[in-house]
C-alpha cells in the first residue's frame, strides 16, 4: 500500500505537495494575470462572473501547475 502511494506522489505536479509555494510573478503582467485569475475564480464561485471570467476559468480547468493555469487564463478565447 505504501509503495503505491509513493509512486502516485511522484506523478503529481510539484505544486500539489503540501507546503509548496508558487514562485512570485516575474513581472507586472504576470502579477496582474494572477489577480485577474483570483478575481475570476471568486466571481465564478459566487455566481457573479462575467462571460469572459467564466471562459477563462474554464480554460484553466485542465492545467496542472500555476504557470499552466496562468497561461491558459491569459490565452485569447
């Protein structure tokens, strides 16, 4: 049993581990995207999201890392 859990842990992305902290945004554009992502996720959760916010959050759904989520959110729909 422990062996299977160990194997599964190695397949997870690094940011799935407890205590992992995402790297700081490299520039102002990344920081703005991170704030927009957080705003969009809060809006979707509360039911007040715009179509653009819902689309961006939907694009992020399959991403595994923070950087992948940011890239997916920023991608033009």
